[in-house]
């Protein structure tokens, strides 16, 4: 088990927080790029639980429309792993909306057991909660869940206390639908499809056990889920990050790697002039670029001037379109990654024509500053040896130009790009996630 995860549960124990891992104890030692752990926490301890997790780098993710779930995510830089705690204080089931309340949470938290230095549910409670999860939440029995349920079922043959406890839980939960002996026989015969056929009857029974609560949970959760876009826009807009670097530092490779991180919910926007790499462009861009290039090389006439003017306006509109799409994506709570930004214009030679001067001024003055600017820094000689483009002197000049922007850009962070691509990616993810976590803790909205 990762040291970060061990530290997490050590802190919870030290703070005397009552919690129990709901399922998946046997998977904690397995490597996943995103490791999700389902945890039941005592309602009176949830604020302290959140405080402790915040101290060790967890960020609260929005959970509007997913009652009773709360999501806490940390990035384990050492193992390049995301740790996601899916936390509930009540046991509520249902698909696609959780609305069927099963009042077992206090009983579960009062009968915990220790396993791998973690608090886990007692076997009988692990069995019944996993069974309900498969039946009501998933509508299916995955192989790993079938194995775990069958293993606990087999344990009842030699453990009479466990058998009695599960018998009681099945009687109270499945009353009038299914007896423990019938359920056990279905599992022993691998009749999982037959077991799934009881899903509708069980759902109806749980609904009518507390119809007003079930109806309220369904309606309120449905409304909150539909309002998620509005909530993101008002309470939790995303983050915009501009990646800068001299040629050869790996910014395009890094930006694509960040966009592949599922937890980050990233939107990649390429801001350069290479249309083969473009993620957002106008349909007229390639055609006008060809026409303007041909017009510049050929005889000057009214038509050539017109094409060059149209290309000029097209490039301005295209950049503004990219900014707008980035801003709109940020309002949906996404991480917007700009591969290059208007700051790249500082690398170009001084503008000699009024048109170029005007274009640069417009882009610099009307382009909103990103939340973060990350500069991938490496000596010119190192960059030249990587790709062989330009010369070491030119690349070093680009580097020094970018470094000089630290006096002009408030939230600019410099990352050592002489490391390998994986290390650079890990350092950048850690930097972004820490920044995002600090932003969330200041705003306090989730």
C-alpha cells in the first residue's frame, strides 16, 4: 500500500475519526493510476475528517447531485497515482440516483474490525453493503464482487456467529423477498442473474419503507444534478494554465499528457500557428493562410492585399475564439491548458509594420491572464541537443526572454525541464493540484 495512503489512515486514527472502508480491502495493495476507496464516516466526524484530509493535500471535489457522496482526491507524486476517497455518511442506494435509504450506518460503525491497520466493516456488514451495492447501484455483479461475496458466504459454513449475523441482516433487509438460505444457495450455484431478478422487488420495498424520504432524495438529487453546470460556473470555476517554453522543452508533449489525466478534466487548447497541432481553428484558416502566403510571394494587386488583410483578421478572430472557448470551458469546472500563449510574442523580433504592432497589442491587451503560467526551463544547449532546431544560442535567448517575464507575470512558476518527461509531468501535476487545492480551501465552495 502506498505510503501516502498509509499516512492518510494514520492521520484519521490519530484524530480519532470513526470510519470504515466499505469494500475493496483486497485491492489496496494493487497499483492503479486512479485508486478509488469507498469509505463510510460517522456524520459527526465529517468536518474533522475533511480538515485532516485538507492538511495532507486532499482536495474536495464537487459532489452536487451525488448525495450522499463526497469526493476527496490527492495526487501521490511519489507513485504517480491519484487517490480518490468516495465518502458517505449514510447508506443510500439506487440507480441512476441514490434515493433508497438503508439505516445501517450506525450499526456498521459500531462493529468495525482492523485489517491492514485500517478500520474495515465487520464481515457481515461488508457482505450486506456489497450485495446492496451490486444489486441497487450497479445492477450487475462484477467478477471481483462475486468472488468476495462468495468468499464471505463460504466463511459462514465454519463461523456460526457470522452466519447468524448475516441471517439477521438478510431478514431485515430482504424481508418477504428472499431468505438467507435461498440467497446462499443462489451464490453457491453461481446464479447471479437469478439474484439480480430480485432487484426491482427490493427497490420497491426500500422505497415504501420510507416513501417521503425516498421521494425527497430522488427529486432534490435530480435537481442538483441538472444544476451542476450552473453550480460550477458560480461556485467552482476551473483553472486556466498557460504552458511556456523555448522550442524543444517538451511543452506539447506535456500538454497532451496533462489532457489525458482523467481527474484533471482538462481541455487542451493549442495557441500556436501550426495547424497540424491545432485543437481549435476556424474553417477558413488553412485556405486563407495559403492564399496570403501566395499573395505575399507574387505580384502585389488588390486581390493579394485583400487576401492578406483577410488572413490578418482571421488570425485575430481565431485567437479570440480560442480564448473564448478556454474561458467557457473554465466555467464548466475544467482545467484549461493553453499550449503557448500571447506571451510567446515577446520572442518575435520587434514589429516593423503597423499591422503587426496592432495585432500584438490587441492580443496582449485583450487576452485575459491565465490563473497560472508554467515555464519549462532548460539551457539552450540542452534544448538544441534534443531536437536540433535553431541553434543553442537562439534557444538560450528564448529562454532568457521567458525568464525575464517573471517580473511582468505575477503567477509564473518555473519548472526544471532538464529532467525526463515523466518527472516533469509529475512535478507539473503536483504544482497544479496544490495550487487548485489552495484555491478551493480559500473559497470553501464544494
